[in-house]
C-alpha cells in the first residue's frame, strides 16, 4: 500500500513539474508574443502622424465668389467641399451612414475586433489582402493621414490612429470630421457639398431616399454614381434603407415608401456658368495676388461688384442680339454631322447639355430624324420638333438644310416636365458680341459678357480685345473743342476737304457720302458727320485730342494720325465704357473695379477696395457734352432708343467695311458698352452699323437694368451767354494745332 502511495505521489509530482513547465513555457511564449506585438506596434507607430493636428485641422475648402446681394456666382476649388457642423447633418443622414458603414460607431473604441476577425477570416479564405472591417474612425484616419493602398502595414497604422483619434475626440466630432472629408464622386467632398450637388439643397433638407442614396456612395463613388450608373445607385440606396430598417431607425412603411421612390436628381448647375468671363478675370487676378494654392484650397471669400440679375439680362440680350443679326443674313449651313465623324446617336453628348437648359437658353441640338415636314431633334434630356414655320427665315425646306446627325443651334422657347421642348432654329456663323455695364456712382462692373460661348472660346472680348471704335471716339474730339472755347451751337462746314498729312493727301468722306454744309457742332455729333470731327481735330491738334482721350482713361495705343479722330484707333471695351461714364459723373472718372472685399477662411479681411476717383474735365464741359450726346439719342444716329422713354445718351460707332459695330451710352445711373463683330475682323455685312447691330442689344439691356427703378435725370447744361458774332469753326480762335504732323 505504501509503495502504491509513493508511486502516486511520484506521478503527482511529475505532473506538477510538467504543468509547471508548461505554464512557464506558455508564459515565456506569451511574453515573446507580447514583446513581438509591442515591437511590431512600435515599428508601425514610429512614423505615425500626430492626431493632435486634427484639433486645428482645416480641410481643403472652396473659394466662393459673391455678387452684390451675397449670392454665389462662382467658385474655385481642387475639391468641391462645403464645411458643415454636426447639427447640419440631419438624423436621417447620420442613421443611414452609420447603419451602412459602422453599426457600432457609438459603442466601439475606434476598432471593431469582431468585424476585423470576420474580414480577416474571409480574406484568408479567399487569399486576398486585408480589406473591409474599417470603422468610420479608421476610414477617417486613412483619408486624412494614410495612403489608399490595401496592405497589412497600412491596416495596423489605420487601427492605431483610430484608437488615438477616439481617445482625443468625441463621437460627434469624429462624425463631423468624417462627413466633411469623405469623397462622394464627381469632384465632391463631404455630405453637405454632395447634397447641394446631387439635389440642389442643403443636407438638413434631405428626405429618407435621398439620404440613403448619398450614404451609399462612400463604398465606391464611381461605381455607384447616380449620374453614370443610376441602376447601381438605386440598388445600393435600397440596401442602405434595408440596413436602417434592420437597425430600427425607420418603420417598415417608411422603408417601403423610400425603396419605391424613383431616383430623382436635381443636379446643381455650375455657378461659374452665369458669368464665366467675369469669373475668369477674377481667377487670374486672385492667383497673381494670392497664389494658386490659396485660391483653390484656402477657402477665400471674394465679394464682387457683379449683379446676378443684370448679368443674366446681359447674357440673354447679347445672345438675342446675335440671333437677330444671324437671321438678317442668309442660312450658311456647314453643320457638323456626328454620324459622318463615326459617332452614334446613343453616344453623342454635346457639352451644352451639361449646363442647365431653361427657356431662353441657346444650345446645340442633335438632329435625330428628318422628313419633308418635320425634323426631330434632341437637346439634353429633351426632344423637340422643327416645322417649316420654324425654319421659314432660312427660305429653304427642312429636308434640304438638315440631315440626321447634324448638330444645329437652337433657342429653347418652352420646356415641359415630360421632356418635350419647343425651340426655334438659330445659326452660329461665328459672330461675336461683348457687353460691359458700369455703375456710375461707384465704378463697379455690374455685368460682363465676353463672347457668345465661353465653352467654345475663353477669349474675353470684353477685356482682351482691341477693336477700332469708329465714331464712338468722337466725343473726345468734341470735349477737347468745348474745353478750348467752342460751344455746342457753334457751326462748322460739312463739305469735302483734303488734309495734307506727312504721308500725303487725306481725302475723308462721310458715311453716307453726303454733305450738309454749315451745321452746328451739336448736329454734327448727333448725326456722326466725319468731316466736322476731322476739322475740329485738325484745328486743335490730334495730339491734344490724344491727351484728352488719355485723361478719360484710354490706355490703348493712339497713333498721332488724323483718322484717329473718327475712330481709326483700336480700344478695349472697358476703357471706352468707363470713359463715357465721365459725362454723367460730372467730369470725374471712377476706375472700374470687380472686387469690393476679399476675406480668408477665418473671416480676416485680406483686401478691401474703394472707388478710385480721378478728375477728367470740368462739370461745365461734362454737362455740355452730356446734352450733346442726348441729341444722338433724341434725333441722331441712335434715335431708335427714344422709344424707351428714358433719359439716355451715347454714341454709335461703325468702322470701315462694317467690321465693328459699337454703341456706348449711359443713363444718369449706369453706363454700358456693346460691341459686335467677328474675331477675324471680317465684315458683318452691308449696313450693319452700330445703330443696327449694337444699339438694339444696348437698348434691351438698359430696359432690364432700369426696370422698376427711378431713372433719375441728367444735370442740366449751363446757360451760355450769347456770342456777339456767329462763330464758324473754320475761322474760330481755337488754340491752333501748332507744328504737328497728322
């Protein structure tokens, strides 16, 4: 018995030693594992960024441009983002995102071990890389600090950063950072920007089906794009709604209604499309002053002088005016045909269709089918028909001028919800127009149109083009003469004349090849007679005329030759328009400005611009010239404007061979200049004068600009004492030209 007990004791002792050795070995192994894991964590954490940076983190933000009423007219951005607060994201959106991306977001500590284990098992089973299982916090860490590559190394770093973020920030703060940072397709970052882009409204107004749609985008914005892949987006949206139902965030009835709702987008149109030439001018200025990075990433706030309502009116009247010009000339054809270029009806999409199409829009459309009595066309999401009445102005039959596959230019007259449109056939032969409007009281540019279509040509004819101004230059000649002692009722002989110049005899003529004999200066300007203007310029000296033009702000080259007096010089539209504002402004010139203030992301003022005022001429001379330029409207070359029944003044301008048509004019409150022509400086056609091509555009704009406003009135001209004897400018005592070469 004793032997048995001793044997049992020996066995028990052996077992204890074995257990002890096993426990010791296990502890050694565990220590090794802990050490290895600690070392591994140390290796992976040595180059981790500091999450403390998030406390002062500011995402790349959009620079926004505002009009005079605070409405957005454009923006610059590398990433389209609108930074929002936690309260800006509605509960329905938060629930949709959390149900889809991270159900345990409010319970975990940055890492969900069960999800990681499940994902790791699936990856091992499939032989793929570590993927999935990321919490919102881990996704935030990756988007802010790490590369997008899928690797074990990055996953460890992602988890370590997520833990640090959770220790330092609240869940609401983490959600807000994530919701502002995540990419959601089509250049849009953050849910506020996504809501405005896809639905044209702030996130707080999202409905359940809309919140579900954008909450499903983080998984793969390109694959689930509701624009490019609506079927996939709809399927993904319904999965999000189902997840919300499973989590008890919505009722079965709400889920069913949302799943059955159609996918309806209301895409925001590009704000830069309203005034693209104006916005481009600002971009060049801002980048030159503040740098490209600051402009496109720094979230500047730029307060401009533009008036959105006047800009919309300017856009419309220029296009309407060019359409009227095109209709006065024969149908030119030469249409692009997409079928001949190897494209198909299904694949073709014109850039115009990316913009918002509204009644009054001029767009390119695709001819789908043609018969003797009807041409069916497509413009974006709309279809329309062209009848013989719609093409009557071409004086040709539909089947002769249109072929399936042709790209035609049309004006949208009416649009309905069923996708039907009513249009008129127009033509784009390459004619161009430009308009600039300036507020007389401040020098602020209220509207700018630099051409027919910014997408086709970025060249800004309102600021970059130098064109001969024709007779719109004559007011500088008459201003110089009035300052030299002439009076509006003095007379000059309108008769054939030869001027001896350094380059030989100069034989000028009037536009109509007629001569009126002795006429007053007032009538000579109103009727735009060339001979009187040249005689005045010759008498006082072309260099004196040039000096006056410089005072008015003309900086373009002005060669000292007599024909400059009747507009042979090339001048930019802003110079000419701003110069004319001197007359209603009682002799002072306010330098045109585009910006009133620029602030940085935090609201600090970087720049604040005030009107710059320059004395040009006396108020006496300004009022006399204003009254003379009123005569141009009342009974001169711009008499058509009298039907507006407003206090208006201005001057037409037409160049040789009708290559340039101008009208620059003003009311007591606003000055506007209009130019019409071709970029190649070819003729607009016979009798396409400033009064015919440019004045109607100016009249339509001024009608819109002054509608509903008190028009004001011009300062009356001073009373002039009667002359003792009649003065005729051929023999007057004006200051002589001196020893000038004309």
